[in-house]
């Protein structure tokens, strides 16, 4: 049943909160687990809708997936011994874009895969041509017809693969197939996100030979005989950044623990530029807002540039900043759905192509708004924290795809946030 989140704004958030493990690391790791001969255990996994859908997909293929909830998240046990099917059900594929990772994993494990084009947030075209290009170079025969993709390979062979763009998903998909390919694979111009480095660590813990993640080329020696392992993914830099922004937009004093500050460097630099006080330690970041932030310019870029997933919540902060801010989105061409919703709350935002010009207002007003996608939903919740009166955010199921217990974490910091069914 659809749910909505109600935020009563005007409270300065204060205190300490803990970030969860990275959703964008967990999902490809769940796919990689089927490459092993026995059970893998992933610890402190966020209890998210996307994790539940990926678990259902793996079960539909014959793998055994068990989960138990602990103090800091789920423990997932993934046993692939019974995996004997290669077709991902359409209804599950449509719910989760990250299910595309199963192409490389299934080709590596059983040499065959059949699936529909992936679903996910409606934030603009996210073509999978680079995924298919890389898998074809490794020896996969791929057909696309009637909205479906079918691939098979009697054997995978290492190759030298040049990516036109540093696609995160393509890089991870190729890595998972390449560990099972014969010989050496080199991925040139790969994505350099921390989640790529974390996948390398997991694969190597399973017995693979992968090096170079986070650099200009990734080298994989195969084929590997992979065993199960136990692993805890890195902290979620996007959730951590959202919580830092929550402290900033509310005019509060918030410390976020279980973070890797280096992964937040682009955001922290932008917040310092806007006049906020930022301090950081080995595994924590603190934001203190002594007054109204000042306007700034920002351009999203692949890592180590400013992350596109933090662009919507950053726009919420820009809406109340003193002066004019310009935010340019270079990754996804339709990632400004939150701008119209923020305008309902009194924000002064004009969208021109891939740029949004935001003239900060003295205050926002609570309103009925709708989350069109995951990160847009987070932006509206943050705007509600700064708004006068009550803000109701509809379609919060989008938020549940990427934030584990967001309202509880905000409440822990002093926010007045609740949820109700519609």
C-alpha cells in the first residue's frame, strides 16, 4: 500500500547518526556471490527494497538467500549451489535496474542469461550498450529483440576492452564475467567509484585476481575458482552525504559516523564553500551551520567529481542559500524532477537544459509534494526539514529503495518525521 512521509519543519537537527553500508556496493556484490562454489556472507547490509528484490531474483534462479536482521543491518547468506536457471522474471527485472549485473555473473557461472531491459528510477536514458560491448568482447553472443536480451557463451576469453564512457555498471558487469574468462582482461577507462574498488576487494577475497580498480585500467587474470567468503561493504557515501546535508539545511550540528570522509570530498568542499563549518576524522564527518549558507555553483561528474546522486538534496540546500546557485547535471538528462516539487514549497528555481538556476529564498513553506525518484524523494524530505509547517512527501516507496530507516535516523537527530499509509 502506498505510503507518505510527513515532516514538520523548523527544528535544527543535533546529535550523532550512523550511515549504513553502501547500496551501490551491495547489489553487485549479491550478483558476484553466485560466482562462488559455496556460500558467501555479506554483513551489515541495509534493509532496503532493492536488496529484497535482488534477493528474490537470486531465489528465482535457484540460489538460496537467507537474511537475518541485526543491530546495524542485515546478514545475507547467499548459497549458489542450487542455481540452475538463467532467465530473470520480468516482474522482478522491471523493479530493479541493478539486476543488469546478473548478465556478467550468469554468463560467468552457467554461460547463459535471458532477461528484459532493466527498470529503475525515471531519471533519463541509461543505455546498456557498454555492458553488451564488453561482454561481446569476452566472447558472449548477444541478441536483442522485443525488449529482451539473450546471451550465451560456451567459453569466455579475456580481452582488451576500451570503454567510451566510465560506466559504473558496465565496469562491474565486465569484471564479474572476466574473472571467469580464460586469460587476461584489461578494462580501460573504467569507472573509478569507491564501489568499484570494493567489488575488486570482494572478488579477490573470493579467490579472483583483480587489480587496478580506482585507476585508469583494471586488469583481471582468469579463470578463477571462486569460493565463498564473508564481507562487509563500505559505508554508503550517498546516504552519509544526505545526512550531512540534513544537518546543514536544518541549521543544526550533526555528526555522521561510519563514513569514509575521502569519499565525501566533493560534497564537503562544496559545503565549506557555502560557509558551513565542516570537520572530519577517520570515520566521521561533522557539519555545523552558524547561519544561512551562501550560494554556490556545482557540476556533477563521474567520481572523483561531484556525485549525481547528491545533486537533488544539494539543490534543496541551494533553495535556502543566500544568493544564486547554478547546478549543472552532466550524467542524467532528466534528473530535475525535484525542481518543480521544490517550487511548490516556495523555491525559486529555473531549469534551462541541463542546468538549474536557484535564487535562494528566506524560507520554504510546507506543501504536498511527490517523490518521482529515489534521490528526488530525499531532496524533498530535506526541504521539509527547513520548511515552515508540515510537508507531505508522497510515493516514499522510492526513498525506501536507497535509504534504510531514513525517518528513524532523522528522528534520532531531533526531526519530527512520521509515515502513514495513503
